[in-house]
């Protein structure tokens, strides 16, 4: 059985070095899609990369967290920012505010809508949506992301999964069930399987090969793997205290062993547009 594999490089637009790493991972490796951060400081350089490489599928990496400020002002989106008009650094703050009922969905819609419009302004078709730190797993955010996808004619949305033990993994699993149902009701495409949340910043070659083998053994028809490549000695990443092994991820994505493993597992590389065209992706277990 031929399986369809989408390999997405997240955080395009974060730094010029990340942009270059995404470019290399596409041209010399297995990356088929990328997700552009509208609030990233290297957005304009990222737009150049996308226009020069039309085979690299474009998605919007919508952000409610992170070191970079929102597009809108604190007055426009007061429930999303602190007194200085900045996003919280972690998804945990989004969850806490959501549990307390302190996230206004209209604020989410305004900010994420502005971000999506900036990404669409690049002039390259947008094939998918996802979020920085997977905040669209939270129902309020997931509802807005689904509505934005439908309104903009974007056919696919990422469905993150975790296989980690403990509270965090269980939480992602429970929230993922709700998101899958929401996307199915909306008729949006996603993948039957996914990897990248548990492995974020640590998807080196050995782990990527093991991820591909494990996913193939589970037998899902469609798989998304998302990664975070970077280049050596990128000073612009020093401000991020994430502990990401950016260079190891780029090496994994461009390794001949990875390409061979893709073939050995029976995967065919494609993008989200390929999933839509094939009529597959996210149909298993729909409710």
C-alpha cells in the first residue's frame, strides 16, 4: 500500500537562518511544505524564499504565543496579550486563560485573521493552517482556526497528536479528539497520523527514522511529520530559550538515509494539496 507523507518545516519567517534551512530541507531533502509565521521578524525574506521555490507548499503558522509581538495592538486584542502588548511565551498560559474563560474568541479571530491575511498576501496559495505551539488544540482557538480556513478556502488543518505518557500526553489526546471531530464536520482535510509535537526540537536522524518506521507499522494511510530545521551559528536564534537542535533537524531532513527510509516504508512524498487531490487524509474515525 502506498502511503502519503507530508513533511512540514515550521517557523518559516522566524529568522533568516531558519528560512535558509527550510529552503535547503526542501531543495536537498524531504520537506514538502512549510508554515509561515506572520509575526516573524524575517517574514519578508521568507516571502522571497517561497516565491523562488513554488514547489514548496505554504501554510500559515498562526501564533498566539511566542517571543514576537502580535500584529494588532493590545487595545484591539486585550485578552491575548500582557500590559506591554505581548503574547505569553507558552501555550500553558493560553490553556490557563481558556479554563478561566478569559479568552475572547473575537480577539482570537481578529489577530489570527490578520495573520492569515498577511500570509495570503505573499501571493502563493495557502494549502494548510496550523498554530505555534499547537494552540488550536484548545477549543476556542480551534473553532476560530476552522472558521478562518473555511472562509479563506484553505483546505487542510494540522491535527497534532502526542504519544507521551502523563498528563500532557493525555490532554493532547483528549483535545485532539474534539479537534478531529470539528475538522471533519467542516469538511477540512487533515492526516490520519502525525508526529512532531513530542519530538519538537529533537528530531535528529535516528529519531526521524524511528518515527517513520513506527508510523508505517501503525498502518495509517496519511502522515504529517513536522520539524524545525536551522543553520549552524545563527545568532538570531540566541533569543529563543527552547533548547532546539536546529542543525540536527536539518541534517535529518537532508540525509540520504531518511530518503531511503521514506521509500522503504512505502511512503510517497506529497503536500496537503496532494492529500486533497487524492481524496484522503483525516477520514478515519470521523464523527
